[in-house]
C-alpha cells in the first residue's frame, strides 16, 4: 500500500544500487541503468509492476482466498445495458486522495485495464 511513497522509493533505490555495485564490482558512481543492463535485470519499478499485476491476475482468476477476490470490482460491461468498447475493463475505484489513488487496488486496476485483452486472458504476464 505504501510502495508509492517517496521515502520508500528512495530507500529501496539506494539499496538496489548498492546491491548492483556489489554484484558487478563496479565503481560507486556508475550509472544505475548501465548496471541494470550489464546484469540483465529489470528496474525496481518494472519488477514492482510485474509482481503487482501477477498478484492481481491471481485475484481475478480466483487463485487466492475469497476475501481478496471479492475486492475486485465489476467490469464496465456488467454495469452497462449496452455494448461498449471497454466492456472487459474493470470499473475504476474512486480515490479521494493521492495516497489512495496510488495504493494497490486502484493503481493495479488502471495498469490491468491498460493491458491488452489477450494478455489478460492468458492468466500470466
């Protein structure tokens, strides 16, 4: 829930850079992107997004406890009485503050809706 906070990002990025420097025996001022390219690793934000979407896919496919699957809102098509282009998209959760807008469920629903229908139906990312 708090992964979007600036302090958590900064601390995790510093730790990530330190780990990259140790793994590659590089100099302290080496670029973060160059270290990632050398090791073939994804960035911290990309890894977080992947695991967020993986967890969400399990929630959508009901491979988690029921109380987690019940947190998923209805699709747009289930709420409307007519055909829509985005009928397969999940309804967005209303967020009154930036903190809740960037929390797990609202942020992941926006990312999930941005995925293509083929990727959503695969069950894996």
